[in-house]
């Protein structure tokens, strides 16, 4: 899995033989800065896009293969023992309203380099059926995190924040709440030259600007009803800078962005998951103590914990979800939830590239 944070590749090795996923090992490969810059440039129209996109997909797939082979070496397992590799690819455009979503990956090359069957291109089958193609992880959350004893919400704080509503009974729902770490990371990179604000320390040195927060929250996305999904196409530095006066202190903007992430997520939970008593966090933002504290303040009376408490480390949930989705594809089972994506029905997702 490589998400909208554009920081690197997470690979997990999972054994499904007991029915419930057992995580055996994990590996991470950071993106070279040059690759990250190329991916950022591909989010906007530019010269020679088709050629640059194809070459970047090749570079990505070589990096994916390195992560996979590192993982297998760590675990002491041969590639012959692996049933399949689920590869999400790197999203550069997400336009379900126009009928497409683009994730860069050269899946045939990845199968060739690893010797493992690759399942990829998960989103577009759902979009073809009238859905958003995202989020797709709620089906996995339902399979592994749902409880018959308590109403839970899984809140993924990646580049984009998304939630899964897991009531004790009845349909599972889920949608993208808005920006997660993406705007905070971009603002930190612009002003500090760092990839992210560690533990939200810089945000804590500033103060929330109410007028800026109000301006950001007036974006139509926050008032839209689910099913809905979003990405870097909408929430980016240009979007932020168009709402700044230029007189703000950078640390105050960072504090406001952190509160925007917390408030848009908390408002989504209050409005659409009001009965939830337990909130489990995953994704990179789950390690941001300042963001965690803001969520606790905005969600009184609820228990906040990491998905580590449910048996899957917070930084491994997304990758584990696409391993599960690959397994669904190989078994001929659907991987989407129409209540989440808005598709016309359950669909088998993904394209299979045999080893």
C-alpha cells in the first residue's frame, strides 16, 4: 500500500489459513524525494503526462518489488509460498464523478519481478457500477473489526481521513471525512522542509485561527452526504492558499489544519455514527499525539484507542486490507460495500496478473 501521504510503501505478509488474518511480518520502503516530487507533479495536468506516468509506474513497481522481497527475506519465506500480492498502486487522480480513478502501477512487471500473482486495479470496477471506488477498506474493517457487543468506528488518518461505521447490527457505512495528514504535511514541507510535523509539535506552538477554520469548513465537501470520497485533487496547497490572507503566522495555520482534520472527522462521527462508543485510530495520524488529543476533546464520552488493541498495528491496516481484497478477488468474492461506495451492488474487484 502507498497512500496519499506519498511517504513510501507498506508491505505486510498475512496468513489467512485460520480464517482470521494473522500478520506474520511487515516491511517499509521510503520513497526517494525525486519520486515523491514526480508523483506530486503528476497530480496536475502537464507536459508529456502519458510518458511520465508510464515511466513512474515502472519505477514504483520496482520499489514495490523491493519491499516485497525485503519482507519475504525478513520472514524467511519463499515467494513460491505466497498465493497473491494485492497492490493498490499510487493514486494520481481520483475523479469518480467523471467515471475514473488512476492508480499508477505496472502490475505485469511486478508479477515478473516477484514471481508472485498480482491483483491490482481495485477501484474501477466499483466506479463502473456507479460507485465512488472508495473507500474500499470498510469491507475489510467489517470482516476483522466488527463486534456484536459494541458500536465501533474505525478512523483512518492517512493523507485523507476516512471512517468506517461498525454498528452491532445492520449495514456498515463509510466515507472520506476530508483531509487527514495531507495538508499538514504539505504545509510543514513548505515552511520547515520536513516531511511531517512530528507528534504535532509545530502545530502545538501555534493557535487555531477561527476565521480561517470557518473558511476551510465552508468547502462544499464537508456538507455533502455520503457516499463520498475525495483526494489530493481537491485538498491541496492551492486550495489552502486561496483561503489565506497572507498575514497568518505559519504555525497558526498548522494548528488550524490539525484542528480541521480533527473537527471534520469528529463532526462526521457525531452526525453519522452517533451511537458509537469506541473509536479506533489507524494510519499515520494515529501517531500524532496532538491530533489524538484534539479528537479526544471533540469526542467526549467515547473511548479512543489504536487498532493495535484489535490485533492489527495502526500502520499496517491499509496494507492488510488490500491483501484481504486480493484474496476476495482470487476466491471470486465481492470486495466492495454498496452502502459505502454507492455502487449498484456487490462486485468482484481487481484484475489478476498471474506469475
